[in-house]
C-alpha cells in the first residue's frame, strides 16, 4: 500500500492537460504542513487583534466541527442520495445540507452567547465555513483514493487519522482568515 499523498493530482483533476511533477509527500510531512498553516493562520494573524482574534479562533473551530458533525450524523443516518460516490461513497446531499444548517446554527448561537462580530460578518464567515469544510473533506478523500490510502494515519484509530479529522479546518482556514483581513477585522 502506498503511504504517501500525491499532491500533483489536484491540478490534473481540475485540468486534464496539466502536467505536474507529481511530488510525493509523506503523511507526516502533510500533517506538519497542515499544523504549521493552522498555527500561522489562526494563532498568529488572528491574535494580532486580541479583541476579535480569540473569539474568531473559537468561532472558527466550533462552527467547523459542529458543521462536520452535523453532516456526518445526518448523512450516516438519513442520507440516501450520494453526493460524490467515486470520491467519497458515504458523503450524501442530506449530510451536506445538515452540515450547512448546523454550521449556521452554531454561528448564530455563538453570536448570541459571546461573539462580538456584527451579524453580517458572523453569517458571512458561516457561509465560508459551510462551503470550505465539505470541500476540504472531498479533496482529502480524493487524495486518499488516488493514492490507495484508506486512512491518512493511524494516530487516531477508527477516525481515519489526523488529516481526516482536520481536513475541514485546513481548507477553511485561509478563506476565513482572508475574509477577516478583507473586511479589516484583523
């Protein structure tokens, strides 16, 4: 079994004429890159504005995890219509809708409880997370499928590995931070 992820496949999937060097990275390399990206994006940039930074980081983590969990539980128990059967056979449209609803629900609850962001920014961030999270899941599933790897690591037995648990966070970090920078909140 191949224990590496092939990064070049992303460009080839998007544009079949794309020729990459098909650089191979070991799973531990990707986990390190991911951890570094999250550390720099959230801990660094968000804490430059301490008033919003800590709240935005907590919001980002909770909204993403709640959306991921909502998608998983509804998709597993009520999902009937496969969303991307060749990439990830267990992901369903019902799960996607549930993930979107629970992401917005979590965002609204956090806004009411502690978040000092205006409603428009809270809902804009929820929309970004509701789209980027499932995209991260699908890209990570495609990477695993193309390399013949079932789990991205054995670090968290039964959960598919560290990358499987954090793929939504990884893909949502840049657009969420980009939005906060764009609107001048960090």
